[in-house]
């Protein structure tokens, strides 16, 4: 199995996308814009999101067993969208001012439109996410998913569903990564756990829900 590890992508000035390239070698499109805001602003948003978001422990039903994770989640949107994954359905809450500002930032940078956001709170590096694809039928076909990161830098990995080739990158605080095209159809992604990280991380994935 071939592995590709991207140690560092140059941080670019806000909205400077000239150097952004596809991180995936084939069968998908993933662009990493690096930091899209100053560190002080990223720290401000981290504190705001920690205190203003209605966090809940995530739930899943796997092989008939009800599981509650240490990781916490929240689901927001233009209206009360229903979002089902891991056999659990969530209803979207109304946008907060901070989330609306961040949605507008992502739309300005990527040129895409988003109407919802799934947030994940990882208290330490020991909390992560297993291999999966965001390929639910309620998401727009090949629509962009904009991922904003705050807090502790964490490794983020992709694995091709057929070849098993992997690609990894470190997502920094205040950085933006965008997955689009055939990425969800052909690649899995995950946030691997690590004991080296002791600080919290918040990830926002802005999405386009369809009827």
C-alpha cells in the first residue's frame, strides 16, 4: 500500500488561492488553503464555539448496539434539516452569529454555497474519527464540503477505497480544507487518535443539503 504524507502546505494570505493544488493523486479533489485567518482570530473563534454551541455527545447504532462517544457534535443550518448517519437522525439548529460569519468566509474563499454545518469537538487527541465517507443521499452530489479547524493541530488522513493508497496532512488552527468532486465516492477519510495532543480541537464541516 503506497502512502503519501504531506508534511506542510504553505500558509497563504487570505483569499490567495493561486498556489492551492489537489492533494489527492486521482479520483477526487481535495484542496488545502492553509490558514485563512490570523492566529488571534482563530483563538477567538475557538473560545466562542466552545461556549456558544449546543454540544451533545455523539451517538451511533452499530450492529444493533447504541454507542455514545466522548466526542461531542452539533448540527446547524438554514432550516431544521434532518441529517442521518450511523443510524441516528439529528435536526439542525438555527445559525449562531459566529457560524454565519464562518459560513460566509468559506463561501467567499471557495465560491461554493453551504446551507448547513456539522461541528465536532475533540477534547484531546485520544478522541478521533474512524474511516468513513460523507456520502449520505441528503448531501448534494459531488458538492463541496468546507472543513474549518480550530484549536490543536491534528493529522487528517485519506484512503482510497480500491487501491488503499493513503494521503495525510496536518490541519492547523484557522485552516480551511475543501473536499469536492468524486472524493466521497472514491476515498475514505479519518481523524486518527493520538496521545501526543492534549488540547481540544473543533472542526466545522459546511455542507449543502438537498431535498
